[in-house]
């Protein structure tokens, strides 16, 4: 009998030649056919970093993937070639290329494309002598609910980006000339006479090219020859249930870009929003006003005198995700003011670094902190006069019966332990 893994190898070999030349561009980028230009860009940004050969040294399959990703991006990011690909597939693109028009599948250097996104000549900081740009930090404020349920969210930041129009050259037609004054060095040496016959050499920035070493005849109209523009960039972040405020999410190479360096990292620091009335009232629950301390949650519940004293009450607390936590006492169960009740397992989900939660998680299998409910008792300061009379009469009756006399009670420190009962 032929071993199973052998069969597997044969079948893979049979399939390989087909898939090699016809792998779907949308599949390569992990997007569907209706993907927007932005979706395609984002997929490229993420995947090209992941499979960059610098990050996967010696891994041939990653290298191939990196090239495929670049090819897929080039085709799908250009409206004309995407249209051809959608209608006629790979063969259509082949014919299009043979027809002489440039652009589209393959042929372009995948590292060039990478550098158009991240700068630095298409490689990461280590090796190759490319500098890495400064890291950036931004604060992202979220309501407590998002820390409880977890959430995928999009946010935008404004940052310096390589100009797409001139692809970071700064030139409208793509031609950049070496400055003829400084010879491309960006600096010039000037001689100053400090005394007759004595000269001092002073190094200054070349005024012709502004120290860049290059000159551009027709500057790019979008970036005005600056090679970079400041604009908003949208990123998506995954907040895992139970992440703590102050958590730092690192987005590699998403800081300011420049053709001169590899973009540094963007660090997103999570902060917790103060709950506020009038904001997202539609999704407000009691939980919106929970206070969080680590893995535990805190809540203040108000009871009337009757409830605290006589019991027989129920409260339905709506938690952050809308589920209900019931608090209740039977008749005769007393709650002292400022008493704290521990409701086990109703705190925050416990998040562990590296442990990814399943998004449609089962509540029972997760670990949670506790919910601490502190009771505040409100005494009535106004009563109907009839009610006041009734209570007064009641106290009088029971005071007489138990023999409690307020006048005598004042005579401290005479203590007669035993039969004396609390006054109600
Ligand atoms: Zn430009
Ligand atoms: Zn110059």
C-alpha cells in the first residue's frame, strides 16, 4: 500500500504547475472581488511586510510570496489592468502586455514597490545600510465596553507619507538631476579670507539644491518637490477582550515615511474613555458606568431604606455586552450601608499576552475577574405625614414593649448587658 504522505506529494506535484501560473490575484492579497482601492492597499501593506525576504531569511516560499504579492498589487491597484484581469484573467493580461502597453502583471521590481510604501530602498533597517526613521506614538481612547468585548476598529492618523504622485522622487516627470554646484554632496566648501593671505575653509549647505544634492527641473505638483506629503492614513487594530489600558500595540513601519529611510514603528497606546452622558446613549448600559481596576469591575447600587432593611428586592444590571446580572435579596435579608457584594466571574475577561481570543467566544470557558457591588442606602428625608405618624406610633409601641428608654440610654458608661435590644 502506498503511504498517505506519498500520495499527498504526488497530488501536490500535479496541482502545482497549474496554480503556479494562475493563482488568483485577489486570493494572494486575501481580499474579495469587490475590494476597494483602500482594501487592496491595506492588504499589500500588511502582507508585503510579513513576507519580505529581509524578515524571512533563506525562506524561498516567503520570497516567492513577496513577489506574487507585489505582482497582484500592481495589477489590482491599476484600474485598467484590474478591469482586464476581472474580465479575461491572466491570459487577458498577457495579451495586454504583448500589445505593448506598459504596466500590469510582473516585470517591475517588487522592492521598488515596497519602497514606494515604506521608503528606504525596499529593505528593512538591518543590513544594507538603510536608516530607520523615528518611531511614533499615538493615544487611542476607547470606551470600557471595547475593552470588555474586544473589537476590530479602524482609526486614522496623520503622518508624513511618500508622495504617491511622484513615487518619492519629487519630480513631475520622474527625472532627478545631480546638482551641478555641489556635485550631489549637498555641501559646498567656501574659502573665507580672515587675514591677508590667510584663508579659512567653511562648509555650508549648498544653496542651489538646498543641501539635497539633487535638483529637479519640474517639481511634482502634488508635493511641490518635497517628495513627501502629510495626510491621513487608516489602520485597523484588534482590541482583544480584557486588554488593559496603557497596552501598547505596535504597527511596524507605520510611522512617518521618507524616501531616505525605512519608516519607523507606530505605537498605539490604549486609553480608557471616561463614561459620559449624551454620548452613544443608544448603546448605554449600566456597565458603561462600571469602574475598572485590573481584572475587576466596580459598581455602586442604591437601595431604599425599606429595601436595605426589609429585603425583598431585585435589580437587573445590564453588563457591558448587554447580558443581565441579577442582584436580589429575599424578604428579611438585610443589606448594611456600604456593604460590598462580590459577584464572581462578572469582572473583566482576563487577557493573556499571546493568547488570542476567539471572537465568538463562549462566555463560560473564559476566565473573568469579579464584579464588586457596593450598596448605598438612601434614607427618606420626606414622608407623607400619615406615614410619619404610623412609624412614630410603631416605634413608641415597640419601645415600650422592649423597655428601651432613650433618657436612660444616655447615662453612659453604665452598661447593662443582656436583655437590652437594639432600638429599631
Ligand atoms: Zn510628489
Ligand atoms: Zn547642490
